[in-house]
């Protein structure tokens, strides 16, 4: 039992070192090295998510782009919070990839976005990203609330309805 636990500790330490090295490779000037690192991080899946999330505020825009692309490609609900945060990045390409990641997660990725929309509508970038998300989801899923929130996001005069619709959608997810 003790041997097994120390083996597990070694595995996590090894993974931590590997993850940091792969994230470092996301900064590489060579696109092939960056792409390979991204693919390896995607294979690590959930284990890499928290490490990647720690780089969302990096000054290096290319690194942020790579991190968000990796989080989106992991396609796990644990990445949704980070993707929603990235929907407020100052670079539109990063916001777009983050929104696409939420879209791919479908219902499994909506909770953090809906909570943010319910609690705080002060971010035009978040509203823009949510608009993109619900524009896609209303086509994939015939839930009438998807269309309702999309219409509210699309119309500045209807923004006060967004928290109410978001709350209804959150209740459906429970």
C-alpha cells in the first residue's frame, strides 16, 4: 500500500513536470513544436486543465491563444470556467476559440457561462461571446430558452431579461 501511494505521488510529480515543459513549449517560435505540445496536453486531458488555466492572464498573447485552444480541444467540463474567463480576453481570436470550446461542450459547458450572465452583465465581451455560443446552440438544440437568451443578447434593450433566462436555463441543468 505504501509503495502504491508513493508510485502515485511520483506519477503526479512526473506529470506536473511534463505539463510545465509542454506549456513552456506552447511559447516556442516553431509552430510544429507548439502544435505537438498542444496535442500532448490534450491527451493528458483533465490533468492539464488547472495548469493551463494558470496561464490565461499571461502577457504573451500567443501563449494565451495556445492555452485557450488547448483547453477547448480537451473538451471536458472542468475546462468550462477557464473558457468563460477567456471569453473576456482582449484578443478577439482568443474569445472566439473560447466560445467555440463552450459550444463543443454543449450543455456540459454552460453552467459557468449562465452563472456569469445571471450575476454580471458588465462585460460587453462576455455578452458578445455568449451571443456566439447561443447562436450556435439554438441551431443544435431546440430548447426554446436558447433562442430566447440569444434574442435577449442580440437586443441591448432586452439585456435586463438575460439574468432571468439564464436562471431558467440553470434550473434546467440541475
